[in-house]
């Protein structure tokens, strides 16, 4: 497995360096503006390297011999491809959502071939299918929302992938192998994006990573290596920030679907903190809250790959109580942080 990690890092690192030269020639720039956090033009579209690296190495490892993997990666190309077109020239929201739904359908097709419907963690199967496709659409867009600070999305992806590897079974080599390739691709991109950004992921990168995180999370759940409560806690940083921001904008009567700079990380950077400081501070949420909560859930409800232990009703309910506690804590922290920023701004 180590050789695949090294290969993925090397291909992504060198590929991004070469891609930067191409992006300069075609002048693919993200210009400063009212809804941006940078003061100078920065290249965008660097996530194209990740979109190329992951399926290329999977194909090199003969992963495409499996029809289910081929379909899953087809969805990746749809999600990243529509992002690349949007980076080149802005597309309408309807076109993008249609492409995201097609990517979700491709993932559903691939995972259905991988795991019989009777073994899916959500029932009935029709509900699970709808949940999967909607979660893909949501994941692509939610991860695009947090791609506004140097290294923000890349570091979040690294954390999630490391947790998936840690919770995975050594027997499921295919899932671990794909996860390692994805991890290497992101690690190879990071030096170009953090702490100073020479290039941004762009919609091609955020779309690809949003899709991959949804794919690997669902795959882990289907393998019984991750429960639904664990998955919600694992992605709580993105879920809580996005939902709090959207509800705040809706409550204020603003057009919540329009681009803006009202996510917590955006407020923190606009208040004078550096990109690196904000990104590292938000990762403390993952280390201090997410990891302990996941460990507690795992202790209360062992994964399906372990011997089945009889549990009572309370033990089945407790993981969801932990999810609710994490959501309440995160929402409170979001509101407290934003109010603190506003108070300091008014004081000035």
C-alpha cells in the first residue's frame, strides 16, 4: 500500500506543478472580489490534477476491471468535469445540479453492484437509494462552500480519509487502496495550496473531493466499517457550518442560494486572522470533538464487522444522542464565535 501512497503523492505534486504553467497560459484566474478572501488574482482549477491522478492510478492497478468501480469513477469524472466547465465559464445552477445528480446515479449504480440491496445500512432500499443520490449532490456543493480558504478543503479531506483508513478493516484491501490513492492525491496538492495558495482547487477540485468523500463514506458504511451516526459526526464540521450559515441567511431574509462570505471561516479571516491559523483552529474541532465522539459511538455500537454483541434499546439510542450533542455543541460554538467577531467589529 505504501508504494501507492508514494506514487499518488508524486504524481499529484508534479502534475500540479505542470498544471500551474498551463493555467497561467490560459489565464485561468480567480480574481479578488466582494465574495472572495484573497487580495490578489490566484490561479484556479488546480484540482484537475486530483481528478486525473485518482482514476489513472486506479486504472493502473487494474481496478477498472470491476464494473462497479468503473461506474463509481465515471461519477467522479462527471462531478469533476462539470466543475472544470464551471471554472472555465460560469454555468447555471440547474445545469450543475443535473450533472451532480447524474454523478450520484453513477455512484448508486456502482455501489449497488458492489453490495446487495438487502445489506444496505438504510432500509427500505428505495429510501437508501434516494439518500445516496441526494447525499452526493449535497457533498459536492457543501465541500464547494468551504473551498474559500487556503488549504481548508484539502486538510478537511485529509482528516476524513485518515479516519476512514483507521476505522477500516485490513481485510477490505480494495477500499483501503482507493482511500490511500485519494489521500496521496490530496497530499501532493497541499504544498501548492497551503499555507500560501499558488493555485486554488476550483470547482473541479471541490466537486471531485466532495464526490470522493461521499463515495468512500458510503462504501465504508456498506462494508459495515462505519455506522450512520459515525458518518454524520465525521462530517460534522462541514455540515454544521453550512447549515448554520444557510439558516442564518434565510432568517435574515437574504438570498441564501447566492454566493457570499458568511461561513464561519470566512468571518474569522475577514476579522484579520490568517488563512493558516483559521484552518488549523477549525481542525481542532475534528481532533477534540469528532474523534472522541466517534470513539464513544464505536464503543457503544461496535461495527458490523465485529462479533455481534446483544444491545438493549438504550444502547441503540445513545449513538444518536451523541450525534445530537455534537450538533448542539457545534451550533453553539458557531453562534458564539460569530457573535464575538461582530462585537469586536462594532467595538472598533
